[in-house]
C-alpha cells in the first residue's frame, strides 16, 4: 500500500490507502504513534514535512469591561502552515483577565 502524494498531519481517519491483504494503512502523522503507517509513509511523507511557523504576538486588546472584571486578548498569524505531517500550529489566540478602571467607574451610584 502506498501514500503517493497523500500525506496528512495529525490524526486523520480519511487519510488512508489500501494496504497489504486489503487492510487499510494510514498516511497521517498519527500513524507513527499507532503503528499503522503505509510502507512508503516515511519515504513519501517525512522528507518534506514542514512544521508550522507563526509570527509574533500582536498587542493586547483593551479590557472588555470598562469597569470591573473583563478579559483582553491578543493573537498571532500563521506564517508557514504545516505540511505533510509537520508540527501542528501552536495556539494563535491568548486571553487573560483584566480589571477595567475607567475614570467614570465608581462615580455612578
């Protein structure tokens, strides 16, 4: 059984080829963990694996709540998407709590 040009990253049950004795063999990077890769997986898929690359974090947003507890977020972009079973992308968004301290807070009774 062979992967030819069908290589998938992560766990992908749709990424298979007919293997020996009509059994399915897999061409997703998860097959290395489960041990059911196609015979040519390593030659076809691994040599051109490209790991994900991301850019720098953007600035934090303002607090979602002008007064009291809220959250702010920041994000970053994928600069190189993962290909052929390369490292998957890390988180692209971060969120953290914040306290809105707008000058008008506490004045409205």
